[in-house]
C-alpha cells in the first residue's frame, strides 16, 4: 500500500502525498482534501496503521465524491469502513 501514488474514483484522479509530521502538526496520520482531491498521509507509521489510515482516507474520498456529506463527517463510520477495507485488502489471496 505504501507505493500508491494515485487512483481514480468516479472520474476523479486522487493523488496520495506522503507528508511527514502530520500527527504533530494536525493531530492525525492522514487527511483528505476534497477541495484539492488529494490525500496526505504520514509515512512514519507501522505498515498496518498506514494501510488502515490510507483506507480511512479513501473512504472519505468515496463518500465525498458520492456527495454523502453527513456520512463523510461521521468519523466512527469512516474509520470502521476504512479498517474493514484494510483488512479485506491485506487478507486477499
């Protein structure tokens, strides 16, 4: 998952930018920018947490681009879906 640089959702290209120090500066390991259609993710985290964080932010991107603004604001829901997707992806054979 650490090699992901971009992907597409509903015709939008979402860039993934590695940004060190997000936790210290913003209190999080990842951030979704709907305005800029990109994800910032701190690479200084364990692989399993990195994958969970990336899928969490991808979930934000999906919900935002589907215009589910209330669901997108529900961090508990987004984190649950992101964690489930990370586990699904990691366990695929």
